[in-house]
């Protein structure tokens, strides 16, 4: 009885396999896979003129804003999302995946290279001491003994510390707050990026009574990606293309910046 049952089951299996193998007209051939969307490039930044700031219509603009959009388009991203971040914890948030890159006039430092994959440099910058215009006219040559405001975690704060000069460093949330500290007399001076100073101290601005007194350091800007990210190599390649075709030259002229070439 068991042998007969086994024979019947075996025959059923043979017929089933034959039926499946012969029904070729119902088999749907796989379609060619289409390239998946890369989604949105998420950029971590702060409001910092002329790199990322709001125009008179409340629209985000600036050198880095336009640069990021040009990169994203060439790289095949659907678009760019800009989110404001805490500059002091930028590398922790980058490593946690809260955004794809830090792109906001970021000075290339040893700290940045230790905590992220940093791009080739693209804009020249310097850390400058900004004071009341009258004090600048007197020829300030040192920040010794002064109360100096600088953005927490910034190259400006590092420049003050690294100078070794005996002064009172007050760290604030953003560079515009550092300027406000000087304008209101709460600080004798502040140290900020020259790119911001040149933009914010123009005649007719809220800070036109202030002036650049001296330069502490010279440096270069780069973009920070998560450590080991392949995006940094792609960025460097596309940036070279945008340098070659004149895109970045036009942006540098528009925002009065000097490119690294």
C-alpha cells in the first residue's frame, strides 16, 4: 500500500513539473530596471551672509546656497533641503545622519578633517577682528586685555584661543550675535569670518558703525561629509567641472568672494 501511494505521489509531481515547464507563454519577462531617484540632498547650515541667508523676499540665497543647488543638479539629486543647525555640535549631528553635509562657509581645520570627510577648498577666508569704527581708526594691533566675542565652535573662537593672547573670550550662538555684542558695547571686539564682515559692515547695514581692525588668520572653506562618505569624491569632481565652466567664477563675482584655484 505504501509503495502504491509513493508511486502515485511521484507521478503527480512529474505532471506538475511538466505543466509548469510547458506554460512558457504566461511567464512575464523582467523589465529593464530604471535608475532609482537619489532623493534630496540635506544640507546643514546657519544663516550667514553671504554664504546662506534670506533675501528681501524671505527666500534663502547666497554663494553656498546656489553652489549646493548647482552640485545637486549635476549629481542627479531631486533637490536640496537646507536645515539650520547648531554649529557647535555640527560633527556629532553629521555623524548621526541628521543631514548629508555641512555646507556653510566651513573653515577647513584639523578638527574638521578628524571628524568628517572634508572636500577640497573652494573659497578663501580669514578671521578678522571687528571693533567700533573709531577704535579701528586708532590702529588696533592686539586683542590683549579685550572682551572678545566669537561664535561657539567656530574658527574665530579657535583663532582667539590659539593666539595665546590674554583676553576675555565670550562664546555666543552665531556670528551675528558676536557683531551685536560689539555694536551694543557688551564686547570690545569680535572675531568673525572676513566674508561675513565684508557683507555685514557695508554702509546702510545695522553694523555700519563697526570696522575691521586686523586679521588674525587666513584660511579656506570646504564642505564636510560624513566620515568615509563617497559623496566627497563626487563633490570634488563636480566642483572642478563648475570651476572649469565658469559657474563658480560668476557666483564669486556676484557675492564678492575669492575662489581657491
